């Protein structure tokens, strides 16, 4: 499988996520950029989750059917289920559409993975789609993937 390079202008791999992008700040989505999208890509999907949550993996963002020619999600993506470019935002573990920033219990830092997938198809899924449903639908369609991990603690 090919690898995408995933970056953000506001934090580096393994670095702290600035408070602006968390529940202690404005709770807006950080800008995320990806490179090396392979030929044949029909759409992009992104999942952000926290594997260190006390309840297991906590999903912060599910977005799919991002146009294949797009290489950036800007800061502060609208929480609308359907975006003007055709992207669809599923349901996160805060039970809402769009991005929900890091908000761990006080204590040790948690890791937040922003995983980007290049897919060979558009997904026929509703805006009620969860992380596990998106992962299942992407099986057999992933051309490339990459991730960016940031940390946050309260």
C-alpha cells in the first residue's frame, strides 16, 4: 500500500496540539494537509481518534467523500453534515457531526491520530456513518494512507 504524507501547519508529528484546537480552546478543527495522492483516487477520507481514552478508542472526526483533487482541510471546517464540496461528515463519539477536539480527563497526555485515506471509490454512506462503519466500507478500496499524530493533556 502506498503512503500519504499527512501534515499540519499548527503541529508536527508527535508534538502538542495547540489548545485552540481542543475543548479548552475554540475547539475548531486544525488545518490538515496531505501529499502523494496516487492516480486512480476517487475520494479521500479522514478519521481522527484517541486510542488512549479510558473507554477505548474515542472518535473525534469522521469525514469522507472529500474530492480526490483536494489536498487540504482548512482550519475550522464547518460542523455541517454535508459540505459544499460534497464531503460528508459522519458522527463522532460526541454524537455530533464534524470535529470534536481533544478533551481527555486530567492526567497523562493522550495521542490523537489524524489518518487520511485515498480511496478508489466514492462511498454511498449516510451522514450518520460512524468510524467503524466507515472503516468497514473502505475495506478493499484503500489505495494509500498516512497519519499525523499529535498529543494533548489537561
